[in-house]
C-alpha cells in the first residue's frame, strides 16, 4: 500500500535520487540544461514549496513538488490554482499506482485550500505521464504551453475542481 505525506529531511537524498533516476530512465532529462542538479536538490524544494513523498512501508518510491502561484518553483499557475512539478516514481515502482496517489494528494491539497484548479506541465514526449493525467481528468491548456530550453517543449494540463 502506498502512503503519501510531507517529506522528512532524512528522506531528501533518496527523493532526489528517485527524481533523477525517473527522469533519466523516462528520457525526460533535457540535454542542454543541468536539470539533474535541480531534481537532486529535494531540500531546496522542501524549503520553497511543499515536497511530498510516496512510501511503500517506510521506503520512498515517489515524489512530487506542490507549488503556489508566484513562488520560486511556479511555472504556469495563477491565483486560485495549485501547481505541481517534478512528479517522479522510482522505476521499480512504476505501474503500481504511485503516480496516481501523488496526483490525488495534490488534488486533495487544492480542495483543502478551496482552490479552483490544479495545473501542471509535462514534456511533450512523456506519453505515460500524459496518459496518467488524462485518466485522472486533466485537460490540455495549450495556451499555457511553453519552451524553457531548446529541446524542452512543455504541455500544460489543468483539472477544474
């Protein structure tokens, strides 16, 4: 069974490595940017946003960063929205509902804060992630698509609550 909660500092290193491994194995690591160092720095995400961890027993198997509009990690969120970024599942835990549990935890937080929408961006080549978001009810928001680096084209998705 997967549980999701706020990450603890003792888990930051493992969370950072999960993120790097997940992005690398999915082919989502940009070539022109040192994104691995950003993914690895879970402590910074925990300080500037809300860092969640998915656990099986006491072992971290996934993570997501929950972001408020206008803060350091925000990319596309606007007032009244909650954004999430850097959703990552350890490759050995893929297909076991970990990603789904993390997204549901984000949606629950948005509802607790009485927000109207959850938004995210995903790399255009990340078909597995896009399928997950669509299956959970997210819809494309092409007006918020953007390109942060030459080889990184991000597609925006939103879920109205």
